[in-house]
């Protein structure tokens, strides 16, 4: 793959990671008692023009 492709993918994935973390942190701050709970999480990635649906699941533990 080209350097331009790699850079654009890394930029996109960094944006996904940073904005997703911010959204989760904000939601936990706004939820009563969230710091004492565990949450199931799912991220679904689709790419227009490609036959791609990638699902990642996991757990987020309250602090």
C-alpha cells in the first residue's frame, strides 16, 4: 500500500480512537454510578464502497 494510504488510514483510526474515548468518558461522567459498573461495548466499522463490516466487542470497566 502507498504511503498516502497508510497516512490517511492512521489519521482516520486516530480520530476514531480519540473521539470514541471522549464520547465514552463523557457518557460515564453523565451517568449516575457509572464508575462502579462494567459495560459491554461494541464498535462497528463499515466502509462505503467496500464489502466491509468489522465488529469489535469488549468490556469497559468503571474506575
